[in-house]
């Protein structure tokens, strides 16, 4: 993949992922205000920060692998999915250890899981399309 295409793909990924995270955050904040008995703010904050950091790391790592070892992209995708799962589980476990309120933990896990699943689906579908275009 040429540098121009790599930069274009990276820039587009960054814009879309930030848009998804911002839109999801606004939607969850709206739902948090509508259902005022639930406090989702911790889940929204941690989920958004986790998603931004992980998406940035994913993108930059993908750029390096694509340039230096294009044949290793399949392993890269698998390793990053496992890494995403392990880090997500650690974040949830950390919150469970820091908070002893059952309702707060359940709300956090639900909100964090929404961020996790939405970003995983986006990243997977985005890079499947990119890989299909590279093959053609």
C-alpha cells in the first residue's frame, strides 16, 4: 500500500472512530439524563477514553505492520483482538474492585461493553474492507 493510500486510510479511520465515540457518548449521556436513576457517567468517561486510546494504538500499530511486515497482518488482527479483550477485562475488573455498589458496577459494565462492542464491530468491518481492497 502506498504512503498516500496509507495516510488516507489512517485519516479516514481516525475521523470515523472519533465520530463514533463522540456520537455514542452523546447518546449515552442523553439516556443517562432521561433515566436519571442510573448514573452512567463513569462508564461513559472510561469507555470513551479507553476507545480513543485503543483505537489510536490499533491504528498506529496497523500502520507499522502494514509497512514493515504486510504478511503478518492476519496475526496482527488476532493479537490485537486478544489484547483488546484482556485490557477490557482488566478495566472492568479494576472498576469492580474500586466500587462496591452493585448497581454502579452493572451500569459501568453495560456502558463499557457497548463501547467495546461498537468499536470492535467498526474496526473489524473497516479493516475487512481495507484488506479486500488491497487484494483487488
